[in-house]
C-alpha cells in the first residue's frame, strides 16, 4: 500500500498540473526542483559551522560545502583528540538537477544528528557536462578531502570518511567506492539511498513503478540521456556500479530503498551483489514510499523516520574505533 501522505502529494501535484521534469529544459527543471524545497522540506537544523570551499582543479572550480558539528575543534593543539568522522555527500537529481542548496537541509540533519562533518559536493551536471564528468568530480572531491584529513586541516579522521548520496548521488558514491578500493586511503563506509546502479534500466521495478509515482520511466530516460548520451557507456562500471566485474573489498554499506521506486530492484540487486562478494551490507526498504522521499520531511512523516535511521547508522559507522 502506498503511504497515504505520498498518495496525497501525488494527487496534489496532478491537480496543480506540475509539469513532468522531462518536459522541461534542464535550466527550468533545476529551478523547479529548488523551488519545491520550501513546500516539501522541514526547517533546517542548526550546525556549529558552515563553510564553502572553492576547490581549484586546474582550470575549473569544484564547490564543496562543509558542515561541522558542535564537537568540531579545528584549533585544538592535539588534532587526534578532536578529530571527527566525515561524510562526503553527493546530492540526487538524475545527474541533471539538484545542488548543494536542494540538499542543505538533509546534510545539516546528518551533521547535527550523527555528530560528523559533512562535505556536500556540487559536481558537474549533464547535459552540459556528460559522463564521466560527475564521477571525475566525485573522485576529485574525495582526494581533496582525504588529503586535508591526512594533514588534520579540518579535524577529520582520515580513517573515518564515509561516502553517501541519494539516487544519482548514490550512484556516484557506489562508483567512487569501486574506483578507490585498491587505494591505500579509501572510504570507511557507504550510505546509499535508493541508488541508481544500472544504466540499462531493465529491472522489473522500472516497469512496475515507472508511472504514477513521481519518478517515471520517461523521466529516467531523460536523466540518463543528459548524463550518459552514448549507450555504449551503459556497461561502464563508473556509470553502472552493478556491472563491475568485482565487488569484493568494498566498504560496509547501508542501502535504503523505497517500495514504489523504479530504482528499487537495481538498488536491491546492488546490495545483493555486494553481500555475495563478502561485503557487510544492511538493507532497509520503506515499502510504502516513492523515490526521492527522504528530503520531503515537511509533508511525509516517513521521510523523518528515514533521516533518523540514516543518522543512527552513520553515527555508529563513524564512531571512534569502529
């Protein structure tokens, strides 16, 4: 059964004639996504410190927003005593829409609740910057954070850096863990919220949930076309983490799914693939929910439950000695 609150949301959107994302230009779709924040997202919680970083990548700049918890003590004379865990976060939005602002409330909640630093990444979007641009930005963001954590620049423990994201952001977090697994320094944990894991979009839930539940099959094709315009790239593990040849030695993972989500089955398949490879994985399915629900805590009670659950998982994963 679909959550009654989610049903009410879908009905309201239909009554107001909210245009489908795939009928808009990317620019208009980005504006619409950000404008819905006031309607669907709860009030932002307070965190101790927020700072925007402009990371120079040689000819272009990558924006990363840092959220620091109350325990953050950057001037502590003994960094080891003050270090906190961190979450490097990638927003959702089909690699086409979304930004640091659309996910500001969620990142604040993770920071304040889990007591960890959060670094939210404004990776490049399609169609202006197609695959593998977003993946390359994700890799650059991790290298930047890890390098500074190694030197205690942010009071972040380099051994406790998790990566996470929702939807397209979950795709980037999963792919990033695959790309870093042979490195000496790699993520300690992955938080994957209804991740996209297979660009072929052929799992049964794409048909079962592909119409009437906010994220449609047509919208997914639009997003995919903007990010991965060449079908020959669908099998690349950087675009489709599920199709990687080896899923061994990945960080422990928490995978959150939604029952009425077209991406449900590929997210579950990815969790199963990791489990079969010996990775510690926990899966929770919010069976009454639609794709994108975790940022809608103002109108969906279960969104707040999901945020609280993620906070609890992050807090445990990033505690000292974990």
